[in-house]
C-alpha cells in the first residue's frame, strides 16, 4: 500500500477519482436539464417553478465545481468535454421539457440516479478513509433527499 501526500492509498484515490468523474458527468447532464426546464417551463406555475429551477441549477453548478476540485485534490483529471459527459452519464436527458409535472419528474428521476452514485462513492470513500470525499457525499445526499421529498410532495406522490 502506497500513500499520497494526503495520507490516502493511491490506488483507492485513483478508483475514487474514476467514480467522482462518473458523478461529475451525471451532474453536468443534470445541470443542463435544469437550465433547459428553467428556460422552457410554461403554464400557470411559471413564476414559482422558473425561480425554483434557477435555484437548483445554481446549486448544481456549485456541486459540479466541488466534484471537479475533489477529483483534482485526489490526483485525478476531471472530465471537461460534452463527449465525456454524454458517454458516462446515466441521468435521463430532458429535451424540450416545458410541462410542470414532466419537469419535476425529470428532477426526481435525475436525483435518484445521483443518489445511487453518491451512495456508492460514500461507501468507497469510507473504505479508503477519505473523509473529504465522504463528507462531501454525505452533504450532497442529505440535501438531495430533502429535494426529492419536496418534489414528491409537490407531485402529491409518496416518497
């Protein structure tokens, strides 16, 4: 076992960087989905949803930067091309989404994918004793679980 200057196993941080790049790709597609629904939303709930979607895409933009910087901190290179994002993302792509319920369902479906990836990274970072990544994933999960709960409440659906 060889440790880096952070005191973390280099092989485990390399593996974490790969998983974080997968998360980064998914977050970039999620971010673009949020921009699209922010721009294209229509209907009587426009004002409320337009503002909410802006709040969500601003938050996603911050998280994208945090993920990329964590990859760099661990010695990796963050994805930065649309090709890499499209090739690695599992979140659904929302094209021309303008209806309120369709937009909210897209958000819930996307966050569900993000949560699965984040939980896998959380387990992996725990095993690697990587508290920095672990803490970041834990914070993301807590926020996104609340967002899913709120979106499901808006849809009048059970969690």
